[in-house]
C-alpha cells in the first residue's frame, strides 16, 4: 500500500461522507427556505449557500475532528459529556455559519448580528437539529455495526442466505494470557482497544471489513475479488504489523510490551445471511472460517507470522518483498482432507 495515495482509506471515506452530506443539505435547504420564508431567488440562493457552508462546517467537525483527530479524547469523555460538548459545538457552528452566510450572500455586514434574532430561525433551528441528528445517527450506526454493514441491512443484501466467495484473515495476540495477568484486566483491555484501533486503518486501506472481535482475536474479511486484488489480504497483515511497530514506543511506555500477533488466511465459498431477533447481525458460515482459524493456530504453535492456504496463494500474486515458504500438507481439526499451507514473511526478515 503506497503512502503516495495522499490520503488513507479512512480519510477518503470521510471525504465521501462529507460530500454526500453537503449535497443533501445543499439540495434540501433551498426547498425548506422556499416553503418557510419568502419564495424569492435570494432566499433560494441563501438556502443553497447555507446548506453547503454549514454542512461543511458541522460535518467536517464531526468527521475530521470529533471522529478524527480527537476521536480518542472524545471517547474517553464518556457518552453524556461527549454528547453535551459536541451538541454545543455543533449549535455554535450552525449559528455562526448561518450568520456568516447571511453576510456573504446578501452583502450586509449587519446581518451577522441580526441573524441571531431572525424570526426564520424558529423554523431553521428545528430543521437543522433534525438533519444533524439524522446524520449523526447514520454515522454512529455505521461505526457501531461496521463499515458497509448498515448498507447491507438497508439494501437487504443478506435477507436470504447467500453463497459467495470470501477470504478471512484471523489475527490473534501472542501471549495474551500472560499479558492480561501482568497488566490486570483493565489495563489489558486498554491495550487491546488501542491494538484494535491501530488495526482499523490498514484494514480500510486494504479494502477489508472487520467481521468480528472475539476476545483478543480479530477476524477480517474481504470478497474474493477485493482480497486478491494487489494481494490486499496478505498486504493487510504486514501493514498492521508496520502500524503496530510505528506505535511501539507508545505501547512500551504505557504497557511495557508491544503486541505481537499471528495470522491465518484462507478463502472460498461461504453462506452469508442475517441472523437473530433481539439482536441481528450478518453471519458467515462455512468450513472456510474453521480452516483459517486452524491455520492461525498453526502459525502460533510454530512461531510463524502468517500462514495461508495454497488454494488462496494460487489465486493471487505476492508482492516482491514477501516470500512464501511451504509448510507441507497440514491436518486440520474437523476436516478430513489435508490443507496445503505456506508461511508468508518479509524477505528482509528471512
């Protein structure tokens, strides 16, 4: 993955979200102004400008500051302080942006002050509040249940069981039991949370999705097409390793250890579908997941970085800086046929 992309996948996704919010606000606000104020050209222009300008301010703050640069700080505040502070900032941005918009569109500096007593604000403020809550709800739901998963639910992609080809990467922390004993459950959880945060960016850069967290294990998935493109599924593992190494000094200072992890990688046909009543989620079922998990166990047992199946290796081209070494034909628990496996490592580390 090249840093020359100029922006991480997370940043590109935020830019797309900002563009969508801006287009929606810039389209709906003139219509709102037409029905709640004088239906003049200047009011339509004012609505379009306000919609775009305020959306850039508010959504920019939410996406790039609250959920970007200061994401960890806001998370540590707790739910209610976060809600109160963010709501106050969003309200200030709305009122300030609206006042600036009045000055720019109408060319009357006095409107910066009079906009705060404008009777139309009685309509504009509730309209903005509804729009802002809707945007935040969608963004938070997307974070809560996973990137793209909200779209899957809304589109009904997995309403009925669906067969598809997918690749799964199982990551498991090495020595997690000893770490948890030494650090205590609270500090170990903090380490685990930071590790998961550091994993997220490389996963997005590799066009993957985090399927689930299971204790100290992270499961990442791709459609087969995305996984084999530029060997995304393999490159993701080593990008995560580089991300953890970059934060090594911070891990050492805070926890006295840098997380090490092993990986197992396999792909093939699985069945996917929505499951659950009180709590719904999208679940993938198939022997593919069991095999990937067993390859990860083998990597941990043998002290290898990443072990992948030969069937998957045959479907992609490794980057020149990575080397695959045969592990032989492995017996996989719960599987009759042996699995041809390869250890993948950086050529520089061999």
